[in-house]
C-alpha cells in the first residue's frame, strides 16, 4: 500500500486518539462526480486517515469555494455516503457558526437557537445521533467577539449528549481562555502555513495546554479558498528537492514539525494528491531545514 497515515504519529482529541495526518473535505464539493468524491474519502480511510474535517456549509455549486456545477452536493453528506455505517475509530469533526441561506447568502449563527439548528443539520447530513467533534467557528470582530455565550450553548448540547467534544476555529488566545473556563476544548482550528504565521503564539499556547492545533490552508496558504499554487518560495523548493518530494509535501512536512500537537487536514479531491499528502507524514526535516523554512 505504500506509506500510510501511521507515519505521521498520533495525538488525542479528547478521549479519541487520531493520526496526525487527517483530511479536509471542503474541496470535495468542487467535483461534480459524486462517486469520485466519495471514493477519495474512502481511500483516505484505507490509507489510515482517521480524522476527517467537514461542515454543513461546505456546499456546491457556489458555497464556500464559489465554484462547481451540477446538482447540489454537501461535503458532510459525501462523508456520510463514504463512511456510513461509521467505524468507531474515525473521528469526523465539523463546525458551526457560518451558514449559507438558500439564497446563497452567508450568515453567522449567534444565538443558542441558531447554533442548535446547525448542530441538528450536521446530525442529519452526517447521519449521526451524536457528533464526534464540533468546532465553534467565529468571525473575529475586535471588541465584540466574546465566544462565551456561543460556546456555552454548545457546551449545553454536549451535556445533552448531542456532541462528544468541542473545539474552536479562527480564534485568539483570549477566546481559548474564555472557552476553557466553560468546557474542555480539544482543538483549535485556525489558518496557518509556512507563509501564513499569524498564530505562532496560539500554536505554542495550545501545545502547553495539550490542545490540538489543526491548521487549515497548510497548502493553500495565503491563496486561501483559491487553493494551491506553484509559486513556491526557494527554501520550500530546495527542501523538497533535497528529499525528492513535491513542494506541497514539504509544506505539509513543515506543518507536522511545528509540534506533536499539530494535526494536518489537507484538502483534496484528487486521489494522487491524497496519497502524496499521506506520504508527507513520513518526511523528517532537519533543524537546519526547519530554520531555512522559517
Ligand atoms: N475552519 C475554517 O474556517 C476552515 C476554512 C477553510 C478550510 N477548512 C478545512 O480545512 C481543510 C483544508 O483547507 P483547504 O482544503 O481549503 O486548503 P489546503 O488543504 O491548504 O489546500 C487545498 C488545495 O491544495 C490542493 N492540493 C491538495 N493536495 C495537493 C498536493 N499533494 N499537490 C498539489 N496540490 C494539492 C487542492 O487541490 P486538489 O483538489 O486538486 O488536490 C486544493 O486546491 C478544508 O478541506 C476544510 O475541511 C476550515
């Protein structure tokens, strides 16, 4: 089979142990071929991936990626089709906060009732009685972006048994402080990459507190939703050449070297890219290479 996700080692999400090389499902919605998209998720699990990220608002055509053609497809529903009946050892993480109205317009859930409706939508799309992990994904608004009320609402749903574990997304250290005073936080999911370093301190704080740090856009970096690019920096190219790997694999290897608590969730709709991403978990970078990458 070649290199599997075992190569990346493991970390814990609450009471679950997952391999540090996971999979992000947002890109699946760009593929009009439903069976091919489902096949990518199944292949990820065959390769040992047991941490899959999704959201009810990953929808196409349009949606978060603003692309796609053909019938409506939801990443969470594709995950369900690929994995149901679910295996106990695969953790499916989802997120609430952002949502898309039928008109195609984005809005942010702020009340307990709106968040509950989103949790229920995720349960329905994923075909679960309980969600493994729900991240509260916020929009940062300086001065008025306390997470206490929203995280408290999710903590109440966790106590009810609708959610197993809670996390945060797109947050600062003060948000983590607030949330941890309410309920355990198993992960923080923020954008972070070799060229996207806004959250160095948050990554460090998560490590000190035993909280998983789960970067999104590890490959896309500052290109964000636009996806990956070939305009890599010289250090990334040089490190890749020295290891006989692609620059994308070098970016993922760098990501996993940022701490034992860092979990990668590269997104792809391409089985060859998936295999490359999983193989990046076996790459060991030297201290000299890491300092060259910055
Ligand atoms: N919490 C949040 O706010 C948030 C926001 C965005 C995303 N996310 C989550 O994070 C996951 C990762 O983010 P992302 O998918 O936007 O970005 P990403 O993983 O940084 O990059 C994805 C891009 O890289 C390409 N790619 C993947 N593997 C490749 C490889 N080995 N070689 C060359 N190109 C490769 C993909 O295209 P191909 O499909 O052609 O491979 C796609 O264009 C998402 O899937 C989603 O689950 C969370």
